[in-house]
C-alpha cells in the first residue's frame, strides 16, 4: 500500500489495483501492450499513469495513447476522474 494512505482510507478496489501492471491484448484492432501504475492517494483517490503501444510482428513497439488520471473511488466504482494527456 502506498505510503501515507491509511488502511481505513483505501477502498477494496484501490487496494487491489495499487501497483504496477503490464499486459498485452488488442488496441483498435491491432496487437498491443500496456503498462499501468496505480498509486494510492489520500481521500479515496488514486493516480493512474498508463502507456499503450502497438506491437508489430517482429516485436517492435510504437507508443500509442498515454496519459495520467486521478480517480476518486467510492465503494466499487470510480465516481470521478480528471485526465491529463501526455
């Protein structure tokens, strides 16, 4: 759990997301990979930083959409988000 966030303040959803994630799949119909970093903040908020990349048959990647967003989570849903494009 992120420093400065008390156990009582992190919702179950945030506790499960906290950390660094790597994955692969399809983005706009093309093979892709992604990285996500969820960082817990005080007051039930979480910062999400992510980068997508298209992957060609040779394994080379081209960076696709990337951004940061602060999510306010209440219960099991994100109640609000503020996005900043990069």
